[in-house]
């Protein structure tokens, strides 16, 4: 039996499903959901509570985007199963449930509790309970799309990746595992890459004021972030690309993330400087021994002879390795500069389903796309027949 309840305050909608062995509650307030969930053990650096606190604050007033955070517990014992940081987004006449992402969260995943499924059968029961609760929630929903999910999280299988409806995501992660000996890892890079990094550092440090630094506090980090926005915006405008990271909402998100994340070591802002010039910047997020790069910029032609983009990455990696980081993730996007550092390709999966008759055509199309991705050669031929380039701009 499914019971629907609502309460006053910031709780917009709460749905409870008990029939399948899981209880699903849908909350509209991240602070309440985080307090209800309790201790966090982020499955990737993006599942840190600070990431979602900043994300939900930034998008709180955006029309057509409503927080819909799912807390799933074992119906019999009350033990925590999973927390899913979701939103409901209006797209035309369709109400889509998806992760709190909107192209900002590179890896989406549930947070695990002790009752999280460990096999496909239990995962199917949880999936049915979640879909049932979403269908009956206040405001309703037509389609659920969960994208860019790692297949494995902290050494265990993502239960949502076990579902038959899960399929290959076109994006992939790019982690680098250095081990304890940083110099030994550097020697695994191609000789030309190593020599180029050494040459770039020599050229850069010909200026006696040149150096590398990690922002020590929020004020310094926010100043560097402002330069990141200017440098990235200028470069993307020069390339004629649609660039949205500097719009009002995204800028508010990154400022919030840096302002509140620097003190605890979650947000890491680094820069190459020479006198008053900021030559390159890098923004990343860190949880323990894991670090993910999320925004990078450089000053352009003036400093191109020292490859500042690659240099800021290598200097940041060296500094953080000394502080205990062993996994450096270049996140999604298979750009050539990333490949020079020898990342592994970490597969990601997508999952979706219809939640109403309005969602059926979209779910069927999504399913067909997922099926085609299992046959990359056929997909490439179809793209060619449709006049689309089979290679991504990222690969160049």
C-alpha cells in the first residue's frame, strides 16, 4: 500500500511507499534532508554535502526547477538505504525527475546507507518503490532520467547500475592513480610529455616573480575564481562556443562552493602567478585522498610558450600529492590535454523510465539510444548517414 502525506514548512511533497520493502520520502529542502540522513560518506567527491548545499541554494529560485530529494529506508527496520539528490524539472509539457546536476555535477550517484541494495533483485525493489513514490508525489512526474552514474562506487557496485534498464553513458570519467611515489608515476608518462612539462616550468620561472600557490582562505580563492570566470569566458567567446558557467545562477553556485568549501579543504583553488598577473587557475574539489578538477583557465597567448594549462595541473597534482592525495580525476570530457596525463577511462551508466503516459515516448526514445550505444560501430554509421561527425570535438 502507498501512503501520501504532506506537512507544513519547507516540505513541499512527501511520498511513502511500503509495498516493496522500501520506504521513500521526498523532501524539498536539502538542509532538512541532510539532517535527516545523518553522517555522510560521499561515494564520489560530488556527493559531498557542501556540493549539494551550494547547488540547491543557487538553483532555489530558478523557475521550473524544484528540489525533490529522496530518502529511501528499509520499511521494516528503518535503516537508511540510499539518499538521492534529485530535482523535478519542467521541460515543455513534461515533468522530468533527474539528479541535481544541470551540467554542473560530473558524477551523479546515490549516497549509501547500511540497507543499500547489494544485488539486482533488491535494486529492482528499490527502483519500483522510488518510481511509485514519484508517480504519486504532489506535482507528479512523467519521466525519470538518472545520468552519468559510475558503475562502481568506493569499490562496491552501484545498485542502480545493476538494473536491466541501465545502459552505457556517452561520457566517461578520467581518473589518474599516482600511488605513493609521485616521481615514479611521472616516469609512466610519455617522455615527450615529461620533457615538455619540465621545459614549461623552466620557461615560466625565468620571471623571478613567477610561482605557484594554493589559495589560503576564501577571500583569496574568490579573487582567483573571478579571474577564472574572466579567462574562461574570454576563451569560449573567442572559440564561438555557448558558455553557461558564468551565468548568474552558475556563478552563484561556484562562489558559494568556494566561499564555504575552502576552510574545510573541500574546495581547492590553485594559481600560477607572475607579479600581478594570474597566468592560470584551477578549481577542484577534494575528499580525503581523492581530488577532482572542475574548472581550469589561463591567460591566453601572452603565456602560451609555457603551456600554462598543463603546468597548473601538474603543479597542483605535485602539491596535493605531498598532502596525501592519490587519485586525481580529470572528470568527464576526453580532451587531448587530459590524455597526456594518462587517465583511465571510467565507464558511466544512464538509467531512465516513464512515470506517466506523457513520459512513454521519451522513455522509449531514451531506451533506443541506450541500446544503440551497445553497438558503437553501428552508432557511428548511423551518425555518418545522418551527416553527423563520428568524432567528438573533445577528442581533438
